[in-house]
C-alpha cells in the first residue's frame, strides 16, 4: 500500500493562553496542501522501518510512524509491518510532515488489515501522537483549537491561488518558539477576521519572536510580498513561509533559493 501524506500550512495562528498541562491554547485554520511525503506499508515477517529522502541522525527514539503502530497494537492484533517512508517535507519546518506520516500510518494500517476503527477512533489515536496529528486523519480545511487537536471542518474559502512554499533551511524549535510568545486572548477570532476583512487580516503570533531570532525568515516573507503575493505568512512555528498569488509569479533569486514547492492550490 502506497500513501501520500501531505503537508499543511496555517492560515493564521493565534496563541491564546498557557494551559496547566504546559501546552498552549491556540486557534488556527489548518489547510492541507499538495506537497507530500511517500509512505509504503506492507505486511512482513517482522516490523521494520526505513526512511529515505530527507534523513537525519538517529536520536534513539521511535519514529512517529512506529509510535502509530504501537498505539494501534494496544487496541488490535495485526501482522508485522514494513514501513518505508520517503521523506520530502522538511523536518522542523512548520509543515506538519511528521504528523501527517503518523496519521497516514494509522489510516493505512486500518485499511490494510481491515481493523475496523472508525474515523473518530483514528482521530483519538492520532491526538495521542501529537497536537497536529489529528488534523491529518481527514485533512482539508479545518479550524484547530485547544492545543490543536480540537477540530471543526470548514467550508472552502473559495481561494483558488498559486501557492509558493519556501523553506530557508532553518530548524526552529517549537518549544523555544512558544517560550518567547506572550499569549493574548483579546481581538477578533480568526473566522471573524476572515469574514470582516478577508485572509489578509490574519496573523501568525509566532512571527514576531521567530523573526527577531531569525531575520532571514522575515526577509523571505518580505521578498514574497514584494514579488506580488496576495498573502504571505510563516506556517506554524516556522521556518517555512508560504505565499498566495493570483497567478504564477516571476520569483526573485532570493526566493527561488528557498523554494520547495509551487503550484495551483484551492482552499
């Protein structure tokens, strides 16, 4: 079985409060985009995990895909599985690639071995793996609240745009990014902002502190806007920046050096 776990971008991201469990209350619109990893799942004689494409030194921890297998095995019996992950979505880039890989492992194994778990059960399993994971069970366009695991499906925004996605090759620690943000609950919600003023009104609360630490990410966003972007923002806690254009743009070299994906996208 071959699956294509997609990346996501955050159309606005508000950080509202620090929670007693050390997580943060957030509000964001998560949007699936057509930029994917490749995940192959096969029945095998013993469990095995192989990663190609983008690789990084082992840290002694299980990959999220392996953790997904372990969670399912707590609730169902199924044969050993070989997982081959072709990693194309940059790691630590605010694009949710690892979360998508884990969630698609849950969905894929459920189908491969006819385990019979419902969508809601898979969402619950995914939420145990990470705050972004639950989104990828159904993907599309969803409002994320709580720590990111409380999801509400949204009607399409009817934005048919040319998407440019860039990554400057900088790893931004999510924990460090949260540590430098001052939560604020005042102001309109993300949905109110879109309804009143359109997508241009959205903000990502991580940008102020991340841009201060990594001015090259701020410069990348500025370069996209100067190239004619309808909307540009950092995704999640960074470091990726995406932009929406009315049509395919002519991009400056400073943007092309960081370009990892572009193409038509409908939200």
